[in-house]
C-alpha cells in the first residue's frame, strides 16, 4: 500500500490500461485507461467506496 501521493515527484506521468474484475461474478469485467505517476496509489483511491474487485495492468505508457 502506498504512503500517499507524492506531489513533489519529478517522475513523469504514464498512461495505464487497467482491467477491473468485480468479485461479484454477476458483474462483467471492464477496462479503462488512466494517467498517473503512481498506479498503486491511484488504484487504492479508485477502489474506495466501490464494491470489491481485483485489478491488473494490461499495458502501460500507452498512447491515448
């Protein structure tokens, strides 16, 4: 787990293609793209206030 977003980081942001698989088997998996400097922090924030799911990175530094 991340300790928080580092706004001072000089690391450039990258685009990621993420697949979300809900733990509820009645819901279908879906894919989305996100631009971030810290994918783990971003996904921690994305998961807040949502039904449980797993995620995996399909690609990174993709062209939008």
